[in-house]
């Protein structure tokens, strides 16, 4: 009987190990959790889930599971519905060096309405940065200054009037959560983002490892937006799971 109980305990430990591994904190400030968007509650986010805001009709093209953005003009598309608590996965690749883009979480309805009226270019919310390494190189080459206020590996920061307390490491001005590790791949290569947004807290995993985020977001409800910002970019495998 004791042997049977021991075998049952060991079987349980083995079965649960992947979950423990995903949640366990390492010796640093990051945790590994490669979430692929599969399982109960996950669904594809498709063309029918989005609507035009302030881009051109030709800016965004949907082909099967691929979303292509020309980068022109600067602006966003948004989801039809607002989200509060959710998990999101998306893959992206820049098609040109120094490419710039982003995923907006909890974009406010008021800021979206202003964009639709031609006021401004990008919404108020929390931006999960999607930036190519060449952007930093070009910035330092053009201005001959070090790029100390941003990184190219997954910054998370509030925009407009949204409030957010960023996780360390923090940018010199205190506004951005800098990634704890540099994990983004270069131009032409696919990167994987897993974003978890719950009760005003946003956390970002880049290529399977947690790197940045923030807490105390106000407001913590709004639209999900994809950003066009001057350079062509592809997105794919965009999936979401809403949470209570």
C-alpha cells in the first residue's frame, strides 16, 4: 500500500513539473513560461476582431494567419471590444532595420475617439514596445548620443494620461520598465511575446522568459491595439484568453 501511495505521489510531481517550472522564480528577476496560446479558453484574434482607427485601408493586410503592416501612416488598429484581464501571445518580425512598432494594452476609449477625429497619432494606454535593434544603432549614429531612455528588447511603459508603476530595471526618467535580459532577435527573425494583463498589472515574456512589466495601471481596461510606426512589420499567431 505504501509503495502504491509513493508511486502516486511521484506521478503527481512529474505531471505538475512543467507548471512548477513555468512559475518558479530563478536566481535572477525573471521566470520562464513559454506559453503558446493553446488550451482551454484561448482563441485566435482575427481580422474580424479589429477595426480601423487612423491608418489607411492599405496599411494592414491579413493573409491567412499573417498580419502585414506597411508602417505608413503612423497609427493603430484596435479591437472591437475592450478587455480587462487577459493573456495574449503574438509573434512578430521587423522587415527592415530600425523598425518600430508596438502592442497597446488597455487603450482608452477617449484617446481612440480622438484619433478617429484626426487628433494625435497614438493612443493612451500601456505600450509593449516592439523595436528592432537597428533603431538604437541609428539613433546613436544620428544624434551621437547614447540611447539611455529606451531599449530594443521589450520596454513596457504608459502613454498619454495612463498611470503605471514600472518594474525594475527602470529607465533614467522613471517612466519605463526596461527588460531584465536582452532576448529579442534581429531584423527578419520571428520573436515571441507573451503578455499577461491582470488587475492593473502587465507582465511581458520575450521568447519564453519574463523581462519587464508594471503594476497599478490606471485605467486597467480598454482596447488592444497594433501599431503602425514607419516601418514594415509582420505579426502572426495572435491569440488571446480572457480571464475573470
